[in-house]
C-alpha cells in the first residue's frame, strides 16, 4: 500500500483481532493499538459479567478509537475493534475518513473453540451468540476486505496483507 492507511481489524470476539492486529501492523510498518484498551472499566465489567454492551455503552469507546485513528491520518496504523454494526463503522469513518477495515471471518464452531482456549480475556464464550446476532458484515460501499481466519496467525496475516494490496490496486 503506497499511502499509509489506518486499518481497523474487525470481527466478532475470538476471530483473532488481538493476534492478527499486531502482526499486520508489523508487516505494514505502522503502530498497533489494542481496541480493548479504549474501553471504559464499566464496559469491561459488563462484558466480564456476561452482559452484552448496548450502543450507548459503545459510543464513547468508538469515539476514543476514532480519535486515535484520526491522529494517525497520513501516518498509518492498525487498531482492533469489533465494529460489528454499520453504524459503528460509520462513526469510526466520521472521525477518521479514509480508514480501511479488515473483517476477520470464520466458522462459528472454530471461533468458539478458539475462545474456549484463550486465557486471561474478559469476554466469555457465552457472548458469542450476541456477537454473531449483532454482526452486520461489510457492505460493498465500505472500504475493506474480508479475511478468513482458518489456519495459523502468519497465514491469516499474509491473506490480510494480500487483500489490502489488492484493495489498493486501481480498477482496470
């Protein structure tokens, strides 16, 4: 990619945003920001208790991510955010026009299996159904790519880099 973009690695919990995000940032030569670090403590407490966040809970979190992305305009960066709804992505784009999404996608059984094996994360597998119910995949008019999460982290990162490069190529 010739121009440094801010890339939002998105998807339901357990797709590997926190694993792929830093690898992708390293490959692109830009900084990485962990989206979960932008959550207020009240949001983390709700999710830890197994309570899905409301839109009202998410707005301040999305605004904080949007501010970070705005500050990285022209410099590039990678940040993780579930960005499950179009309205959430629209809010991020309003704060940081030009951002590009990498939507990590995968089979529910694979994602649940990965979630059940991770340790030290506040998001319980019980919230996976609510994540899939909320998910509105990227639409044709949204700048972004879909990347399947089967395989290992390096393989997934390679697919993301290739997809971003193809997105940056002018249409013929």
